[in-house]
C-alpha cells in the first residue's frame, strides 16, 4: 500500500513527518518507509484549491498512490471545541458561483452544470470509502471549501443555513474532486483551530489543533499497517 500524505503547509503535519523519520530514518526517493512494506510519501501542496489540484495531479502522474490522506486545521461553523479532529465525509464547493441580492447562487443554481454529474452527488463531493472513514474512528462531517476565508456575518449565516457544513477549509474540495475523478482512495482529516468569524488569532488555538491532528494521524497510519488493500475499496 503506497500512501501519500498531503497538507497545505508543512507545519500542519510536521509532528507526523518527524515521527516517520524517527521510525525509519533512511529515505528512499520521496517515500518514507515504515516498519511494513508500505511506503508513505509526503506532499506539501500549497494553500488553496488551485495549488492543491496542480500538486496532486503532478504527484499522481509521477507516482500513483493507493491512498491519499490530506490533513490540516480548519475553522468551525458549529462551535466545536478547539482541537476536535474530524473526518470529512462530504465537501461543498461553497464559493464557486455568484453572490447576488444577498444570497449565493452555485454552479448548480445557475444551471451551468448538474448536481449529479460526476463526480458530484446532489451537489456534493462525497467520499465513498466507508471502510477508511470507519477506520479513523472519527466523526464524519461535511466541509465547505472556499477560496476566501469567511468572516462576513451574512455569509456565515448563509453557509450555516444552506451548506450544513461543520468546518471550512481551502483545499478539501480539490482532494475530493481529484480523487473521485482518478478513482484513488482518500481521506481528509481536519482539526478545529478556531471558530469562523472575525480573524482574531488571539482566540485561535493552532498549537492544540496541530497536536491533536497529528496524534490522530499517527494513530491512523498505525491502524493502516494492520490492514490489507480491501480497505481501499469503495462501498455504496
């Protein structure tokens, strides 16, 4: 099982990188060998959907992994405690469309594409790898992918009422889209670092979020060491 561990920035997964290097200090190409025959390669994609899409496709074309795990911190719409780690089951491309007359019209509202045209299902990008989601032992949630971090109260209320997203990120939609198109198994883990709203970083807890994220990430990688490749099969 070849695993690609992806993150927007290196500091979000640095504790896991350090753990893998300590476990197997000899690097082979871009992969970090673990105790088993599995390999884990790391990829820092850059921030945002455009950079993430390019980075993922470049890596896939160079060496196609069996599983891609994306990990990062996120803002939260629903007041979860900082440090909560969640498995993203569904993504909504929450700002791909137009804001007009105090509401948002998506590509589907504008009839530019259909909500069930692959890889979308009811306008969402849904992870079909249920065994992997179950293996995380984390709560599966919906996430909103945006290019502009949401701070406006009207937009926050709109997202809460219309997307039902729990967290907001800038790269998850790209992961889900690429992997669904390429038929590659994937997981997305997000740790809550802040409530969505005014960007007062004195109220954020990035250190706690990164610590908890990497605890769960290392635990997941160790769980994957015990699995065979049947866990990578999609289920309906």
